């Protein structure tokens, strides 16, 4: 696998997406990476083309086991409170498969720095290098406070905010934001009904 050294948003996005596939976060739908095929879909949906999967480019059960272990590790890293701890952990992730920055021409013929993984690296090691590079880029270019817990009180998700404004609040904005809006709407409606004079003398069994 080869990816641009400066493209921290991709690795940070994979870190976010990976930790939020767990049943801990997906309370209503459950675990996303239920088998090797699901892992393959996870990679394909993000346009990731690792070198490691050998069987028709499909991940194996061993790949899945190692990626789930990586997910737990990345979650712990995102939860770390100190910048040095994140930097040390991210450096370790890169070191598992990365062979150092290399200089190649991009599609437009310009020289660019890339991170290249070892040809002997496993799928999990390749993802570790991608995620580690992304987190290091976030620390260097943005700030540690861009690594956040989801603002929804009913979600245990986490995310890395690489947006320009840096105002992202939810791990899955389309899901968590809407879920919180619905919960707030229901709470307001119940409060209004409790305050309504019409509800004071009603007999619920009538």
C-alpha cells in the first residue's frame, strides 16, 4: 500500500470509521464487521486497496481477527488524554508496516512524499500504518482536541475532526445528529403535554 504522507484526512477518517463499527457504538444494529466479507465491504466502501489480501483480494478470517484487535488499540489511542501518548502510539502503528517516506511522482507528474508499506505486511499492519500516519498528521497540522467523543449523550462513538472549521460534533452526523434531534423533540413534546391544562384531569383508563 502506498499513500500520500500529507493526506492525514484519509487515515484519520479510517480511524474514525473503524472504531465506530463496533457493537459498543452500533447499539441498535450491532457489530458491523461480523465476518471477513463485511471487512471486505468496509475496505471497498472507502476505496482502500491494501496489498495484503491474497485470495482474490478478499480478506481472510485471520485478517478480520487482527483488524478487530487493531480497532481496540485505535479506540484506546483516541481516548488517550495526552498528546505524547497519541504521538507515541501513532508512531508505533506506522512502524509496523511503514518503510519510511519515499518520493514518487503523483498523477500530475509532481514529486510527492508517500508512505509505503512493506510487501510482507499484513492487512492490519497496512491499516495501522495508514491510521498512524493520519493521526500524526492531525497532531502536527491541527490539534489534539480534534480527537473527540461524540456529543450525542446516547452514543459511545469517537471521531477525528479534520474539517476546516473544526466544529464537528458527532461521530456519524447523519445518524447521531438526527437521533439527538428526535430525542430532544420527544422530550419537548412530553414536557409540553405535562404542562398542558387539558392533561391535568384526564383519567388514563377512561
